[in-house]
C-alpha cells in the first residue's frame, strides 16, 4: 500500500509554514522528510512517523494515536508511529512535527555509504 498523499500534503504544509528547509525521500515504502540531512518525520501507509528521541518517548506513547515504531519486529526507541486519531487535527499534527524538529539538532545522521569507483 502506498503512503497517504493527503498526509504528505499536510506535512508539507506544516513544514512550509514553520519555514523549515527539508528534502523529501522515498524510502521503506513510504516518504521521509529529511531536515539537516537527518530523518525527521515520515509517512508509512496512513501513519506519521516521528523521530522524537528517547527523552520524551514514554510520555509521547501515552498521547492519542501514538505507538512504538516496530518496523522489523523490533521496537525502535525514539521513533513513534502516530495514527489518524493523533494527526487528524492540524494542531496535533503540528505538535508531532514540532517534537521531531526539536529533537532534530541532537539526532545523529546516518553514515553515508562509500561508493566504489
């Protein structure tokens, strides 16, 4: 199943209103929004994926629509999936994106793979 184009448009709107420079990348069957060359938020099917870090992780899991990101059968601490009940309202979506943006300066970027020449 492809990712939600409607949610993608809404995420773009929030990022543009916040005047965030971002790059969109298709990955893992979804769409990822990179900020400062680091994964910040994304969309997998109809869910928002937010990279919020571990400090607010337990508290975030108590919020409407949030659940741990379990992509490969293993929980990824610091990442959450947020279903529609947590993103339907503009303010809720904006708050999730802001949490990810607040964590982004502390996030580590993935290592670039060296290409063979």
